[in-house]
C-alpha cells in the first residue's frame, strides 16, 4: 500500500467503524465493558498500525492540517492502549503460559 493521505483516511475510517462495531458487540453481549472485550487487543494492534502509518505520512511531508490533527489524536489515543498491543519481541506461540498471562493481563 503506497503511503498517501487517502489511504490514511481509509484506515482512520476503518478504525472508527471497528470501534462502533466493538461497542455494539459489547452491548449485545450484555453490556460488558469495552476494556473487558477480548477484541480490544486486535483494536490496539490496528491502532498501532495506523499510528505508525501516520508517522510515516508525516515524514513524507505535505500533510493537510486536518489530517495532521487526526494523526495526533490517534497518537494520543494509542498512548492509553499501547500496553494491549501484541508484543513483537516474542511470538505468542513461543511464550510460556506465565508470559502469555502477563502480556494478556490475566
């Protein structure tokens, strides 16, 4: 995927739709809190990807001010969930049960 403002906007729209879907799922499952929903890890990974994409887009330059503000919003939001992303140091299938439980906050 070529790094472009249009692609960033598509990713941002996907993320926002995913959050709306996640909220609906949580309501449908009896009103569970979003922070207790198992899909929160995927959402955090997706946000991490979008933030990195935004950083690369900013490095290229020529980003409209409104898109730059959205990138900043996503970066701030990521700071609050970065402990949920899948670790990159070691794949899950190589972790011990204790390591996995620690990473997943179980």
